[in-house]
C-alpha cells in the first residue's frame, strides 16, 4: 500500500500522546477524514497519512 504524499507544511499539527496505538479522523465533524488506526511500532512518533498530523509519544 502506498502512502499519500505527506504535506510539507511547517504549520503541521502536533499531538502528544501516552499510547503507541491511536486513531485519527482529522478535524471534528464532517470536515475530517475517514478514521484510521495508527501504530507507532518501535518508533516514538507517527504521521497520519491523510492529514499529516504528527503524533509524538510523551
């Protein structure tokens, strides 16, 4: 599976999380994207392939 192009935006949204397994659905309501489940595996961060939100493990 090929990932969509990651947005190269210096204003990328960052969220700190306590879990390596999480989900992202973009913005709240109908303006978001399909809910995706993300797993950091052995890394400490992951980027949502839809909205490029960066999740960082605390």
